[in-house]
């Protein structure tokens, strides 16, 4: 049962995060006074930005725990699955606004690179759906642990890359608006920093593995 005390773990946490993000989306929807193409585009941007913190937390949970093992990072790692599922749930808002945008007859992306963005984004959703479904034991058990890990690792990196390249594109298209550029710059920095954290954790692991390997060689030759 969902109680106030259970809101900081597992499904309680999932519900709380989806609730907060949805309130933000709904409040922006209310303020935006949805009526046409530009407003739907704005709401698409709002919904992917509301999902971003959830992706960043799920993406960096393991790295943070390896770099700084403590109660907070252990909590993040323990709840990583629910952060990821909350990310998927909040992304449903984007689908709704994409459908509304399509209903206006507007093209989704600028004519030149449109096909490339649509294919790339659809691959993102395919991976997201596969990761969501296989987060449940019933489906997870049908895959080998190696295949499961490969799917989830590829998927999360792929979605992270979509964010990483979308923000510089946003900077390019809003280059005349300094506030927008600063906002995009900040989002890009946060997204990039998440990747750097993973790189640092990987570097730490590799160093430990290398040191162990070197110790074994020294012991063997003693
Ligand atoms: C996992 C899948 C996806 C991710 C992570 C993702 C992420 C993003 C991001 C980061 C932005 C830029 C937000 C901003 O400017 O602040 C964006 C915008 C957008 N996305 Fe997606 N997206 C995904 C799937 C899709 C799909 C499948 C479509 C449609 C085929 C789509 C259509 C759009 C549109 C129309 C925009 C707004 C462009 C504009 O500003 O005019 N996205 N998405």
C-alpha cells in the first residue's frame, strides 16, 4: 500500500516522481493555453525537460555509488529501476504532445534533417519501450543476463546521446535569444557532466583492475 513513509523507495518513489513531473507539465500546459503548433512544440520541450532529471539520476546512479559510496548513492542505486520507469512514464507526455503537433499538420522537424531525427528518435522510443518492458521480472527472466545488460546499457547511452545532441541544436535555433541559449547551455552541461561521471567511474574501476592485475604479476614473479 502507498503510504507517506513508503514514498522514498521503489513504487512509492516512482509514484511521487511521476506525480511531481506531471503536475509541472500540467501547470505549464495550463499556462501555455494550448492552441497551435508553437505551443505544442513548447510542451514537447517542457515534457522532455521534466524527464531529464530522472534519466540523469538513473544514468549516474551506479557511477556515483562507485565514486562516492555512501547512504545517498546506495539509495540511488537501489532505486535506479524506479527512476528509469518514472522517466519512461513522464516521457508519455511527450508522445501526447507529438500526437497533438502532428494533428496540426505541421512538420515535426526542420525539412533538411527531419528524416534523420525521426529515425533516431523512433529508435530511442523502441529502446525505451524494450527497457521498460524488460524491467519487469516476468520479461526479464526470458532474457539472458548478458542480453539484458547489453539492452539496458545500449538503451540508456542512446537516450542520453539524444539529449546530448538536442541541446546544441536548440542553441543553434535560438541563438538570437540569450535566455534560451543560457537555458540550453545549462541543460547541455548537466547532460555532459553525467557522461563525465560515468567516465570517471569507469576510469576508477579500470585502475583498480589494472592494479590487481599488476599485483598478481608481481606476486607470480616473486
Ligand atoms: C527516447 C526518445 C526521445 C528522446 C529522448 C527525445 C528527446 C528530445 C529532446 C531532448 C528534445 C529537445 C528539447 C528542447 O529543445 O529542450 C526533443 C524535442 C522534440 N522531439 Fe523528441 N525525443 C524522443 C523521441 C521523439 C520522437 C519519437 C519524436 C517524433 C517522431 C520526437 C519529436 C520531437 C519534436 C517534434 C521535438 C520538438 C522540436 C522543436 O523544438 O520544435 N521525439 N526531443
